[in-house]
């Protein structure tokens, strides 16, 4: 069976610096990889490689066997970044409509409304994004990333700016997507949050996995202590 | 479910519509370009000595110099809206061919430039007391042909310079030399048409414009995806 996400010896260099260095892993449907690491460890670069936004210097990344950045692979990926990736002059609904149109969704209005409701931002959907708070913008950004119900959801510090209600909505959404068979990669600095969602956990440092294991049975407190030792 | 096989033109239209909606909502670049255009025409008018140069000799040059520089304002805007908050990443992640991003931007830029020209042409005609009359329609054709060429090259360079630190400086430095082969036939054919020469006399210039449009529209569309490589 083909893994939904498969990275083989991924390397990405910027000049002489190896931002991602020999990264290999697989995720099946319903898997969630929690990716931890200090700033500059290469987590965001890894996600950009898996989104097809960066070309690897060597190695391959595939989505359900299709090599990135093929259109048929990208269509199955959703990306939540720490940047909101929205047009601030447009409303939340217009931003999502634009995304739905780019993805050629069959019932765009239904998909847009569903995504807005999932993030509990439907009541502010017709307000220009620039008039929303940072937290509400982040909710709209997440709604934009899931409007096409991607099979692979890449989340780069998705809880940034979210209040408690937004965090709860996001956690519920990620669980729901995982149970529906999506593969998730969640980059976060919150170990408890990441481990609670994950089926696999990995720690990155200097572009490499220095630790990668199934997360079942991992004690969060002990993991946190070992994490501090590893990245110190 | 999604249909990733949709055509380049459909995706381009979606992107152009979004850009025009943003410009319609903010009107910042369009109003700036209109004000710049009218001010330029006024400056040229007051610097003009009618006893030395006739209006028919000066007006085409004023018209095309003004169009060329005001168009730059629209070209800057095209990719600035994508750079803010990382929206370009969402566009690149979407299952649309890179060429459709270029064509979408080109369509929006073309609408922007033609919008500016619909204000500038009557203004030049008014200031220089030009008899547009029967020449209005052929001149409109020249404007459209020349705009396609200018916008094709300009959109490519706007995309290339969008992520550089000196985009406002680099874009005109790179694009203006490529605009010369468009501005010369455009100004010449405008002068001929304003002077009342028959359409057959300007065909040679129109053919140059058409050839430039075809070559650069194709070349810039093909080259654009390479400007997005990291």
C-alpha cells in the first residue's frame, strides 16, 4: 500500500547551509506527525518541501505516490502557515470563495460556509480581513486551508494567535480530519498539544530528525525533559 | 471534489477577477495612476512652447511617455498584494498551472492600464486641442495592441522583482528597455492617425506591435514559471 505522505532522503540547502538534511518518513491515512524543534531547526522548510512550495536539493516527496510539486499532488494538500496568506482587502468569505474557485470545487458556497462554521467565524465572514483581530484572521486562514477538504494537512504553528475557543475549534477540526483519513503534520512548540494529537512524534535539529517514534505510550512530561536535553 | 484539470484560462480569469476586486475595493493604485497621469499631462502642457512645436508633433509623445510611467504603478501593485501576508504561497499551492497566475495578473494589469488610458486620452485631446474624431477608434486599437505588449513584459518583470528589496527601482530599470520597441511604433502610429493619414499608412507600425505582442505574450508566459523557482 502506498503511504499518503512519503519523504525519501529529503535535502534542501540554502547556499552552504543544509536547512533540511536527509529527512525520511511515511504517513498513512489517519496518521499525525507532531514535529518539534527549536527555531531554525528546519521544520518550516520541511513543510514547504512537502507542500511543493520549495524544490528539494535532493530526495523526493510524494503525496499518495505522486511526486511533488505535481498539480495532482498539490490539490490534495492544505497548508496552515504562521502567516495568514489572506487578502486583507477582501472579506473572509471572499477569500474562501477565491480559494474554492482556484480548486474548482463543485459546490463552493457550501464548502465555504462549512469551513467558516467549523472555525466558528461564520458570523464575521462578511467583514474585510483587515478589520479582524489577529486571532480571527488565523481562524479564517485555517478555514481557507481546509475549504477543499485536503487529504494532507500541513500545520505550521497553527495555534498562533488563537484564543481558547479558537484553539478548541482547531483541535476538534484536526481530530475530525484525522479520523476522516487525512494525514497531518503539526509543527508546534507546545509538546502536550502536539503529543495529544499525534500518532508519531519527531524532534528536528539542524535539519535532521534526532528522534522519531510512535507517540502512543509516550509520557509527555518525560518527553519534555528529554526534548530539553536534545535541543539544549 | 476538485477538478485539477481545469484550463489555464479559467484559472487566469479567477485570479484576474480577484485582483480587480481588490483594486476596486481599495482603488489606491488606480487613483494614484490617474492623478499621476493628469499631473504629467499638465506639466508637459505648461512646459510646451506652441510656437516651437505643434500639438500634433508633441501630443503622441506626451501620451505614450505618460502611459508608460503610469502603467508602472499598476505593475507594482500586481504582485504587492500577493507578497503581503504570504498570499503568494496559497496561490502557488493551489492546483493551477503557474502560467495561469501570469495570465491572471496580465489580464488584471491590462484592465488597469486600459482604465487609465480611457481617462488620459480625452485629457490629452483636451489639453492639446486634438481632433480625435474619426481617428478615435483606430487610436483605441493602437492603445490596446501596445498595452498588451507593455503589460506582458511588465508583468513578467514585476513577478521577477516582487521579492527583491528594491522592487520599485528594479522594475523600471529592467522593463523600460523592453518597452522601447512598443512605444516607438505606438507613438508613430498615433501621430500618423492624429495627422489624418489613412489607416493603410500605419499598418507597418501595427504589424510591429502585433508581432511584439505575439512573441512577448508567448515568451513571457513560458518564462514566468521559472521566475518562481527558489
